[in-house]
């Protein structure tokens, strides 16, 4: 019997060892498979590149959708030149609270004034609440009850709706604060995520992040969706004084309303804007894909070159003649940028001078007059008449030519604005830019449908009457984009090299690997002797500027020479992740590359020296083999020892269960006989 059990145990050990070896071999082979790499299409004309890995995931998801996704259609309000922007009406919460938000393709967060705001302006049409003088309300006309003329005056009686001018989280049954987590900056109590935005004109907005239902109006096919937005506690500068309530951010970023809706899969990765003409207020906006009209012209838009929406403009023609400019005149720092939050257009100085001279030559017969603001040297003309439709007979036709050879026609209303103090006078709406970037504001795209086709890295233009937009453009039935490759669990893509501040070509934006951490060197010259306090405050400022948590920013090394310090910083993944996502890493590196870290003057002189994106640490092939074989061997050993232990216990029980024949019985078991 013992021999039988010994044979069974030996056979079991052999089977366990074979199974362990096979498992370790299979796993080792799987670890040696190369990562999936997406094919890239490199065009010699426009160097077309696909968007980063997040967009690929969206495309793959959208390609599985049956039919098409709905659109959010919104009307645009306000005159571009009287207010400098267009607004859309969004409703937030349950019941909905309505706000007028600036449509801004250069912003990545949507925010409105919060009821807890300590420094927010009085926006839109506001009146003091008699019951609470510190509180302002908005009066929305609903119905005209009576019209009565008395002499030369007209008295109109409205039925109005009274609405608080700020968002009240406590009044919304669906509002939820975004709780503090490793991927955001937190408030002082470490309870709620916060945001902070600063703009070039020195205005700023800061507050907390919340999530609630966002409604897009009655003309929208899209049902209300939950979205994260900013609830302002402080606003300064122009944001404090403007009529609009806040900002609707359409830029590229995880807090952008576009990115949130696309990530949820409720709309396609595209949106369109159409601004009214010189004498037509408002316009229209569509969030989601549309079927582009056949006469729409497209330009490639490179998301890796700049965080802003850009196009590839090659040259400009005025009255059929090409402006004599060097190659790359419109290919500066960020290329040619489209920004719906900017009113006018700005060319680099030599391009502006050439454009100005060409216009002056074409309308030499018109009289020059001073501009409406004596503080600016505007180029203005009189004698053209008030009828905008007649301007093309007086002012020359302008064409923007893209790198692919396509042309966009600009009528006079796309580069002129009305003189506010002289009837029938117009001024040039193109101005010189001190930087190399070409910036195209809303004036250039008046009466133009602009489609930001983010899924295909292109921007389309169509000259149209925006009032006829709904008739010309088909909004439903847009085909889903074709997937580039089959879905993969861990898809990566190659991207081009980008020079770091030091000029090293080895510093590339992340994309071909998972980013383990990012390092950058900063040179600081300061007279403050309390270095420890400076570095602690710098850590907080850097985390704020790069939009990461304080715990992700670490001081790696400090070298000093008198009052000059060379500091090396590291940006590490947020716990519990072991790598930085491509989206966040790309945002961080673009900010470093473009020197967008702005420190207060008390830190003295500082300069960003160099940055590097380090790949996630991975084991080599032989280390993988060794680790897998080691795990397999340990597993086999444990199984073997367990089997031996079971066999020994069973054997012991077998020996005590049977007694040999003739064995003596211990005396303690004998009982005395009864007499």
C-alpha cells in the first residue's frame, strides 16, 4: 500500500513540474511580444499626423456606434465687435440655471460664477434684489403684457423670470462636488478639487470643480449630460468686468466640454462655429460631427505642434497678387492659430506691413481718417458707403492659401470693421503682432462655417450666410470615422521629435512609450537666503502652473554658486498609477517647451534650461525570463512540498489504523473478572 502511494506522489510531482514549466514558458513568450505600434501616414505636403492616443481610443469607440451620434445645436448671441466675443446659453443643474458663456476655443475649462464667490462681477442684465442689497438677480423677459405710448415715450410691461446671477449648488438636486483625488489640486480642507486659470491680459479665474447636468437648449438633439465645470470663487481683470457670465472652454484638455462629451461617446469628435456678418449679430454652434458640404475647404491641423487649434497657411493673395514674403511667414511659433475668443487678426510685422500696403494701394482713392480711439493708430477709410453688400466693389478680394493648395476667400467684412464714430467709414481689422505667431480671431471667420474636425486633425472653412446654416448643412447621418487599426489593449503611437530649450533632439513628446516621469532643470537667481522656503513655495507654484497635484512635484537636486541655483525637478505619476498618461504628459511638456511657467517677481530671475521625458521602467528580456522562470519554479516547489506533506500525513494515519496479528495488548485495557 505504501508503495502505491509513493508511486502516486512521484507522478503528481512530475505533473506539477510540467504544468509549472509550461505556464512559465507561455507567460514568458507573451511578455516578449512587441507592443502594438500604430501605422503613421507621413505626407510630404502637409506632414499629416494623427492625434495622440486618447483620440485613437475615441475613434475606435465611435467606429462601433451604429448610425450617427446626436449633435448639440446652440445659437450664438452678441455682436463680435461691440463686446469682443460671442456667447452661448448653457443651462446647468436641476432645475436648470442659465448662463451666457463666451465661446472660447483657446480655453480648456468651462466655468460660471458660484454663489459662494467672494469677488465676482455683475454680469449680463442684473438688478439689485430689494430684499437683499448684496444680492444681484437676472431678469429674463418672458412675455409682453402691455405696450402703451405716452407722448414721445413708449411704455412696455413685461412678465419676467427672476433668476439668481450666480450658480447655486445647493439649489440643484443633481450637483456633486468633485472630491479631492490624486489627479487634481485640492482646496485647503483637502475635500474638493480646485482649478485656476490665468490669461495673458492679467485676468484670472479660480474656484472649485463640480459636476452636474448640462443642458444645451431646445434646438439640441443631445439630451442633458453630466459634466465637470468650474464654480468660480474669485475672478479678476477683464473677467470681472465683462458682461458674459463665464467661459465655455472648447480647447483640447480633459476639463474641456468637448473632451468630456466625446469621452462619454455621446457626440463625435468635432464641433462647428458660424459667426454672423458685419451687420448680423449672433450665429450658431454645433457640438458633434456634421457632414461637410462638398465645397468646404480643409487645412491640416497639427495637435502636437501646439495646444491651440492651428492651420497651415502658406501665403496670402490681395487682389489676385501674392504678398511678397519669405517662406514660412505664417509658420511661426504655433503656426497660424484660430482663436474664437480673440476679436481681430494679428500678423507678424513684415506680413502685416505687406498686407497693409496692398490694401492701401488698392483703395488709394478713399480718404484716410483717424480711428475711433486716439490711443491707437488705426488705418481707417471713409467714402465707401454704409451698404456692406457693396464693399466687395470697392475693397479688394483677399485669399488665404493653405499648404495643400486650397484657398479660402475673404470678403471685406473679414478684414474690416465699422468705424464707431463716422458713418460709412471702415477700419482695418488686421494688426501687427510682436511675436511670430499668426493669430486669426473672429473677424476673419464672419459668415464662415468653421468645422474643427478633431478626429481627422483638420479644420474646414465654408463661406456661407450663417442664417442659412441649418438649411445648407446636414446634421444627422454623419458616418462614423473608419478605425485605423483593430482595438488593442495597450496602443501606442510614434510622434515627431520636438526640440527642448537646450536644443537636444532626444527630448521628444511622449507617445511611443509610457512616461514614467518628467524632469526639468531651472536656473534661479535670487537674493532670498531662505532657500528651503523658496523651494517649498516653488513646488506649489509649479504644480499649479502644470496642473498636477503637489505630491507629483519632487525636488531631485540643487546645486548652488553664490546666489545662483540650478534646481532639478521631477514630475511623477499620481498614486496609484505607475506612469503618466500621454494626455497629461503632453500637456506638461508643451507648457515647459513654450515657457508657460510664470513665477512671481520675488523669485528673481529664472530660466528653464532643459526637460526630459523618461520612459516607464521596464524589465529587460532576460530579466523577464528570469522572473517568470523563478515564479514558475517557486510555484512548482510549493505544490511539491504540499503534495509531500499530504502524503506523509496520510501514511501516518494508515500505520495507526491496523495492528499486526498476535500483538500483545497493554495491561491497562484488561478488566478484572467478576467473582
